[in-house]
């Protein structure tokens, strides 16, 4: 997992070249005018989902885990807490769905942080993460999640 300021995203491009596509889309401003939905990019390693929701939960009751893709989660507006869990404690309650590249289950939380539009969270395959959590008060979030094929 990587948690950092969005202004530092470029520092990770040498280690994960597909982040160049992520940075380019962010810089283009297209996310401000696009409808919510799923999008492909010119880079076959990168796709993204643009959506909105209102934070509802105090704690993650199930964590999401991917096998093939890296999540790069960026809030365009709002704020939320995210939790990262210990993968050794994960108890799978929703088996792996290859089409969604995800499985779900409860686990023991290890790290909690507050996401806002100035930061990004990058979750590698095998790292349980639980977004959509209330930070002091409920917030309406607009978020883009880039899905990057792990190399």
C-alpha cells in the first residue's frame, strides 16, 4: 500500500509506469466533466471507475481484496476514512469474483487514515482495504478508482 500526497504521484511512475496514464488523466481535467461510470483508457493496463456515494459506516465490516489489479483511489471531493487490514486475519465471506477481481471478508484492521482530494491511496493485490467510512461526520464523496493491472 502507498498513501501519499497527490502532488507526489509522479515519484512512483518509475516503479509503476502505468501511473503515467493515471497522472495524465488527472491533469487533463476530464474527470470534472465526465458522467459517472466505467471507462477504458488508451493504455490497456489502466481503466477507471468514476462514482459518488455518501459515507455511511463507522468501521469496515468487510474488506475488499484484489488478485490482479492495483487500486489507485482518489477523492475528487468530500472526505472519508479508509481502513487497511491484516491479510493474515482475513476470513473470506464473499468468494473471489474474477469479473470484478475482488473477494470480501472481515479482518483485523491495522491502519486507518483520512482520505481527501489532496491524497491518494494505492492498494496492491492481496492488501485488504475498506473505504467508504465516516470521518467525524458523513460526507458525500466523488471518487475515481483507477484499476491498474499488476505487472
